[in-house]
C-alpha cells in the first residue's frame, strides 16, 4: 500500500506521457531534419497507430515505475509494474511482427500471380514485412533496456 503512493497522479502521468512524446518528436525532427508531420506519417506507415500508442504507454509506465523506486520505501510493486511493462513491450513487438507477416501473406494470397503483377505484389508484401520487422527491432531492445534498468535500480536501492 505504501508503494502505491509513490506513483504519480493520473494527470501527472498523462502530462509526462504527452510531454515526453512531444520532446521525442522534436528531437527526432531535429536529428532527421524532417518536419514533424513527415515523422508522424512515417511512424503511422511503418509501425501503425496501434503499435505506437500501446508501445508509448507501456514504455512510459516502465520509465515512471523505474524512476519511482526510491530508498526506504516498499518498492516491490513498482518493480513488478516496471517488469510487467517491459514484458508487455516484448509481447507487443512479437505480436505486431506476426501481424505484419500475416497481413503480408494474406495480401499475397488474395492476388493472382502473373509476371505483370509481381512487382506490385512484392511492393505490398515488403510494406507489411517492414512493419513486422521494425516492431521487433524497436520493441525487443526497448523491452530489454526497461527490464534491465528497473531490475538494476531496484537491486541497487534495496541493497543500500
């Protein structure tokens, strides 16, 4: 019960989530020298809105849980929240990988193959496979980073 008080209020979490998202978009825009609208369009086309929103929420939950672990508090709940958020990210990444592969194979099976249609079909197939593999490339390392950070932070504070 004591550890629950360490979690920020809902309004603070929403503000943190939106603020972090805006800052990350600004940094990405600066680094890629692309306008924000082009970045948002790219995110939607490569990852889909479902992945971006769920990933962002789980990543934010993991970061907030890890940052909320403090000395002389019962941190077991926050540790569990952070680890479950990291597990959710890896599950999400693998789920969207399978979804992208399924969509690609589904689009392949709906069209007749002929020499004149192969280029278009390969284009559609690679677009779906791009989502499949990019969700894994982003999701699994992010999950590992959150999991490691929360675990190491918890271990360090609990042994002090």
